[in-house]
């Protein structure tokens, strides 16, 4: 592997480690909170339950890009 790939791998592992530690600390803070945690759902999200949910949008975009990559590879290399 060249220097760029090694540096990029170190950066990615660092970002993953920081994200894990941050998520863990936020989760521990949420367990310590007493009382009502839930808030009111915004009106646009109530109207469009699936379109207003960023998780569903992220999964939809992921599968669309995955399908695009599969089609690109099939057209390029399987002719």
C-alpha cells in the first residue's frame, strides 16, 4: 500500500474511534436524565412520515447508488 492509502486508513479509523466514544458518552448521558425525554414531532414529519425520516432517505439513497454501481459495472465489464 502506498502512503496515501495508509494515511487515509488512519484518518478513517480515527474518525470511527471518535464517533464511537461520542456516541457512547451521549448514550450514557441519556440514561442519566430523569423525567420526560420525548418531544413533540414536527408537523412536516407528521404529514410525511417516511419522507421526513432521514434514516429512510439515507437507505433509499444508498440502495439507489448501489444499484447504479452494479449497473455501471455490469455494462462496463460484462460486454
